[in-house]
């Protein structure tokens, strides 16, 4: 868990810097995919999934 969390933080920082510098090429896509993959293995995954599901439900009621 600690290795997974530190990996998520590192990839999140790298992705944030790439977004800030507007440097999103194939490397940025790889970092984003790895960040998502690692984030899915943390304890935050169920909370994020529930939040996204609630957002999707709300948007489907609007449109």
C-alpha cells in the first residue's frame, strides 16, 4: 500500500507538471494511464468511482 501510494503521488506530480507546462504528448498519455492504473489500486478507488457515478447520474437527469 505504501509503495502504491508513493507511486500515485509521484505520477500525479509528474502529470501535474506536464499539464502545467502543456507538454502532453505520448509520454503524457503514458503517465496519465499509469497514474490511473496505480490510483485504481489504492483505497481511494471506491470513493472516486462513487463520485463519478453520482456525477453521471446527475448529468443524465439534466439532459
